[in-house]
C-alpha cells in the first residue's frame, strides 16, 4: 500500500491513498524524520518508508499540469 502525505496537523500527517479516495492519519513518530508534505510512502518491515522515485515522479506530473494550465491561461 502506498500513501501520500497531504499535510500535517499537529502530531499527525494526513495522508491519501493512491487513488485519492481515502484519508488516514499517521502519527509523526511513525514517519521517517525528514518526511514532508508531498512525499509518497510505503510500508515495509513494519515501518513507513519514503518512495523517493514515486515522490519525484508525482512532483513532475504536478509541475507538468501546472505548466499546461499556465500556458492555457497566458498564451
């Protein structure tokens, strides 16, 4: 299972599943110390780990979408 950190609220990370359909809260103490909003995580060996490749790919997809929107609104 993969989840993406949407935001932090107090001691919890609010995360969405891969399809963006369900949210769950994960306590900060259960995350890697350097986890941040936008990171994609997977659960392995009884701990959450950052999927750096998927995080980078997701960021690139989002940046491409923003670029398309900018071009469409500012020809």
